[in-house]
C-alpha cells in the first residue's frame, strides 16, 4: 500500500460520523445552538415591533393623528 492510500484511510477514519452517546451529545449542542439563535431573532423582532409602535404613538400625538379613530357605531352621535 502506498503512502497516499494509507493517508486516505487515516483521513476517512477522522471524517466518520461519531456514534452513540457522543453523537447524541453533538446533536444536543446543535439543537441548543439553533434554539439560542431563534431566541435572539425573536427577541430582536419583538423589541423592534414594540419600538416601532411606540414611535408611531409619539408621532401620532404630535401631528393630530388621534383624529383617525374609528367612527362610532352610535347613530345619535353622528352629526
């Protein structure tokens, strides 16, 4: 067997998938990492949504946007 073939066999041994408990441990780490990223994105999205709503409220109070309320369904209140 040539040196190249021996090197290839060693490399294949290093690339093999982990088995048993070690594989489960790696999968748990990956799942936790994904959930961590999802949490970060969700917190960012909710924070930006709240901030945008707050900015719209502040802008609305400055330029008279409170007049954009839905019309009343009471027929006696309409003039």
